[in-house]
């Protein structure tokens, strides 16, 4: 939460003052001055959509309005909702955004506009998920059950893991599904592969300038999990720094760098207001 800028600077850490941190995190969800807040981004999506209102179906527009209205209605409560109510609100908001994504996937023409929208979504996913794994390693999440399950849930891959690997809770099984798997739409390998294909399809629109960006994305699908996390490398305990020689760290760093490079270059190619990119997630 701190790395993503979801609490303001100066707020005591969760370890120092958990109650203060929790209330600051909840209050920050609706903060209109924080570009990393959920409320700020919901409103930004709706305002961006308003400029192309004529291109959106009535259902598409209605979902955007409802998601924003329902989310901000909770901020009018005094006092602010408790953590359980906020979790329920975030779940509802997530479901509405998933419906919005479904409407885009099911109904939009597969033109360059749709491809650019898809590219943006995959850039965000590639950077966020690679960063999440980098964060999870020194926390020891892969080495204990609750953390292992939390990583799967973050990748929205819990059901897929249980169906394919049963109770094989090894780092290699986790990385097989979340990094190298060719069919899991939440695996880094699938995301990078799809992003590469989208960039190549955009090449005629940019005089071939997107082809080097496509070539710069790591080809994770061809890798084996054992090459990223050797079998003789045990899962890390809580607080242990991962060895710098761990191949997984190198690959995840390449994913972060590639995602940011693609974002910067696409801004320069297609958006006249482009400038230095700003990221909510630190390296």
C-alpha cells in the first residue's frame, strides 16, 4: 500500500500503528488529490470515457457511471466504513470493472483503438504482476501456505492452480502457472506473448516503430520453471533476501523494464501530450 502511494507520506507504518495505518488507507481510497487512489482513477476513467461518449454503447457508459457513483456514495458516510464494509465495496467495484472489461472484449470492433486499449491493459498487468512477485519473495510468501494462497489470489489463478497441481505447493509449480504458462491469461508469459502480438499488429500505424518494442519483451513461455527457481533452491523464509543470482529476479526485472519502455514509447508515438511517465509502483 505504501509503495503504491495509497497512504499519504508521514503515516506510521502498519507495524508501528496498525489502526492508524488502516484508517489512513481507507480514507485514502476516496482522496481526489492522490492520483493513486481508487476514487481518483474511477473518476479519471469516467472523464476519459466522456470525451469519446459517442463511441460507447449505453451499457458501457452506464457501467462506468454506476461504478463511480456507488463507490463515492460510501464516502458520504460518517464515520467512514469499517474495513469489512470497504472490502465488500472494493469487491463490488472490482466486479463492475470486470463487467466493463467484458463489454469491451465482447462488443468493441477489433480496430487499432481496441488494440491500443488492450495494449494498455497488458502493460499495466505485466508491470504490476512482476512487481508483486518481486515484493513477495523477501516477504517469504512463497514459503508458507497463507502467503502462497495470497499470491495465487492476486494473480486470480487459485482455481487454475488447484485444478492442475493439486497440493504441489512448490516454487516451481507456482512459477509454472504464474510466469511461464502459455494458456493462463494471468501468467506473465501469456501477457508478454499477447502484448508482443498486439504491438506487431500496430506496426503499420507507426511505420514499424512498435516492432522493436515487441522484440524487447522477454519470451517467458519458452522457459522452464526450474531454470528460474532451481530445484535445490528452497523457498525463502520470512525476511530473507532472495539471492541476487536467482534467475527469477532477473526475468522479473526485465518484465518491469520492458513494460515501462513500451509505455514511454507508445506515449511518444501516439499521444501529443506525452511527457515523462509517472509510475505508482516503484522498482
